[in-house]
């Protein structure tokens, strides 16, 4: 891997004193320290040798560690006291690789600050790898050499690697020294590059174009292309592969496929609304809550099990969910809110409601006790609901100011039609025309 003589003295060599024994502690606390150990544990052919090396490192068998460009050296002792000269070689970066790495580090002030704080930014490692510079070692990048004459990692080289993981936690410049640059020269070059980057002349492309110029040129721009045509139907989501046995345990395949299909249908509906000619004039719609969305999904579900689960998830029994689904069909979120919420209008809202009732039935209809005219219905109001005494008709006032028709069925009031700003028109939905007329 590295043509250098592992026993040659390097002018940039740095020696770290022996570390104390480390019983019961992890050998790496930082993510780059863990990456170093993964390179050892993933490439060693004999896992037992690695485990024995870990025990050596824990017991303090590794002496002073010398770090130089391209390699590590230490004396590691067996339990009987036998000393072994141990080396681990690492490939140095070429000048071109260093140029790319330092250029990326200098371009981001945060990278320099992190390195000076003895940290390795993950973004720097990712950017360097994308440019072909692998800062952290990978499988097979740690080349072992030991006078015990093992050709693969032995307990001595493994112990040295574990000890270096502790050094890397404290000082990531150990890794950069292994790759070929000492800390002092590296920091000086980073600062020089950073200064040059800051003093570089700014081009017109970097400055951009003033907003006033862009706005003034808007009339010269070509018109936007027409929107795409609405597809004939919602798209069909892919079917999950359930035959290979690779799906996560406990995955509800039917539920996931239903949600995917429901999402496609909702996206189609929203797109159709956006492409409709009067879309810009439509009033903004309320944002559905989770409970509202459960109603929407239930309205689209045909599987009884799915409908039951959605009812339970939204704290509704089956009958309550059926009423909510019926309301959803007449007006979505607002219809469900009118069904399930009994609110008290304030004075202004109540005044507008009484004015609407008076306008709809000039002969007499009041929110409290009405019926002076033969054609006028009699209502008694309780909060936002106007109900015929002893009858089966009811009008509910929504917070948005529209009237919603309701009809009694057994012990419940059921939504019976779409809303209207005219209470008489809303009530007419409860009285279908006689087919003989």
C-alpha cells in the first residue's frame, strides 16, 4: 500500500505517551473514532485476533504511539512481557487530493472552526468523498506489520489500532498527519486559502440582479405555458411486494396500500380544484385535522376492517362515523364541524342570522319563537341550531355563516343536504318536490 519504509524516521513524526489502561470503556466516543475501528473490524480476517488485541489495549499493553505521514508505530507487549515492534500503514494523500480537500475545507468557515476545535465535520467528509478523497479509512486501508510475523492483523496491530482510536477522539489531526500533513502547516494553509477566498474579487454573477430590474423586465418575459391537462383518473400506486418475505415485521400491507391509493385520489381532487376556472375566486378552505382526515379516508374505504379501525382511531363509534361520512359528502371539513360542534353565536353573528331568517320569510320567522305567517316555519333556537318544535327539521348555522339542513332519524339528527346562505333554500332540501306537481 505504502512504499515508504515503515522503520524510517520522518521529520513530521509525533509521539504520544502511553495511555492508561481502559477497563470497561468504549474505545471510541466520536463518530470518526468509530469509523477508524470499523475499518479494522471489517477487514481483519480473524475476529479472535481482533478481540485479543482489544483486551491488550484495555490492559495498557500498548506503549508510546508514534504517528507519522503514512504510518503508526508502537511497542506492544504480550501478557508474558514479550515486546513486539508493531506498525500500521495508511495510504498518504497525493498533492492533488490534498488540494481538493483543503479547497473544500477553506470554502466553508465552519469546517475550519470545527477542525480547530478538534472535530471532524461530517459534511467535510461527505464532500471530500464525493470529490474522490476518502479522509477516513475504509475496509483494507489499515495495512498491518508486526515482528510476530502474522501476515494479517495480529493482536498487536489490533491493539495499536484500538489505542489510536482513543487518540483520534482527542485529536483528529492525528488522522490528517497519517494522511501526510502536520497540524501547524495544515492550519497555516487553511488560513491562507480562507483569506484568499475572502479577498477574491466578486463577479457580477455572485452579486446578482437588483429586484427593481427584474420587476421592470417582467413585461418582456414570455407568458407561462398553459397548465397540463387533468389526467382521466388518479394514478395507481405500485403494489407492495409481499411474496419475497422482505417486508418489515408487523407491516400492515393492506393499510399501506389503502393509504397510498387514498393519497393518489386526494392529490387528483386537489389538482382538479386547482385547474378549475373559478379556483382563484374560491374562499380558502379550513385545514383538516387528523379527526377530519379520518372521516375523509373512511368515506373512501370499502373494506369494513379499515373503516372500523379509522372509527376507533378518531374516537368515534361506527354510527358516529357513518354520520360524519354522510356530512363529509355535503361539505367536507366544514360539514363535519357543523355536525359535531354545537357553538354559541356572538351578538353580531346572531344578528346576521336573524336578518337572514327575516328576509327568507317576511311573514314571520324568529330564532326564538316564530310562526305568525302560515308560510313561515316555526323554530326554537338553542345556540347555533334552529329546530321545529315537535318536528323533524332543523337548520344549523355554520361558523362561516351558511345554513345547513338536518333531518331527525330515530334519536339523531342527520345532515340532509349542502349548505346555503339562504335559510329558506337550505330548508327546501328537506322538502323534496312532489313528483305529481
